[in-house]
C-alpha cells in the first residue's frame, strides 16, 4: 500500500472512533437524565 491509502484508512478509522465515542457518550445511562432535562424544561415553559 502507498502512503495515500494508509492515510485514507487512518482518517476513516479515526472518524469512526470519534463517531463511536459520541454515540457512547450520548446514550450512556449516566447522561440520560442530563439530556432529558432540556426537553422537560421546554415542556414546562408551555
């Protein structure tokens, strides 16, 4: 493989890891209550 292919695979893998970290952080049980607060606050304003 040439350097361009290695760089492309590295960037693709890096973006996949970042995406996986965002998903894990967003849907973790510990942060679930924190994420729901904004929704309930918006409903209370009505």
